[in-house]
């Protein structure tokens, strides 16, 4: 059924038609994650930030309302079933932050809470004469950690998987997210 959303999405006012929950960092692709995850929840108990929760269908997922991911790698170390794989040096996920139209700054209110919590400085505010500065997210600097999500007073920050593309830069192949 095209355009269908879950009941939970409807009740939360989420009409984006995006059903992919955010899995812990270094998760395998959704199909492989679901195939390998035994729902032992060792990743939940190993997460020092306590942002990994039992999600829909009782599989682990990230809840940025509880805090940010520090990419400590403990969830991967605790996963004996290879649902989470990788190394601390590898890219943990392709999640990036975005700001929706309900952002206070985009509606003339001086608010920079997201920027103040962004350690990677991916969020900056562009001054505008006679108006509140407006936010811009640099996707190349955004790690998708979610530090900007919780302090937003009206939930204008969204974190979603983004497609990755291969680009050539300085004669080396690098993975970047557009």
C-alpha cells in the first residue's frame, strides 16, 4: 500500500512515510540486521548513554530523545551475533540531521540550542539583517550523533538515514554523504 504509515507515526504526527527505525551504530543493512539480531539486548545494557531501546517489533533502535550517541563502540563489542559489525575507525552510519520548517529560528525566534550542542560544529547560523539568524547544517561535518535533537524546544531536528555516494577527492576514494 503506497503512502501507508504506521499507527505510531500517525499518533505522533509523523507523515513522512519513512519506516526505517534508526538502528544502533555499525548496524548491518536492515535485512541482515534483522536476520542476525537475536534480540538479546546486550547492546542496550552496554550503551553508557542509554539511548538504545527496544523498538517496534522488539528490535534495538536509537532514541535520540534520551541523548546522543558518543560512538563508544560498546554496543558492537557486546554483539556476539554480528548484527553490529565494523571497527571504531569505520563510519558508524549514514544518519544526518535536518531541520524542518517548524524551527524557531526559521520562524523569527532567536534560538541556537542545536548549534550550542553540536560538538562537530556541523550546525551554524547565518545572520540575516533585521531577522533571526537561520540554521544551516553541513552534512559533511554532521556525524548523526543526535546531540542537537534533545535540546531543540519544538522537535524541529530530524535524524534520518541518507544515501551515500562515492566521490574522488585528492586522488583517493572517500565515502561522503550528500
